[in-house]
């Protein structure tokens, strides 16, 4: 993967992360869905080798 491809992938995953963070209500009905989406996005980051800066 080129640096440009990694940057674009990072931008897209970041947008997905923001969308997940905007899911409301965060009650029991959505909690497992939100947790699973976060887990999948973290796995995708790992698979693509794009690390989130802290």
C-alpha cells in the first residue's frame, strides 16, 4: 500500500469512526452494535496498517 493509499484509507476509516460516534441513543439496544462497529474499524485499521495518532 502506498503512502497516498494509506492516507486515503485513514481518512475514510476516520469518517466511519465519526459516524459511529454520532449514533444515538446509546442505550442497550445500540450498545452492542456500536461496540461491534468500533471493533471492526480497529481491525480494519490493523489490517491496513493505518495507525491512529494519539
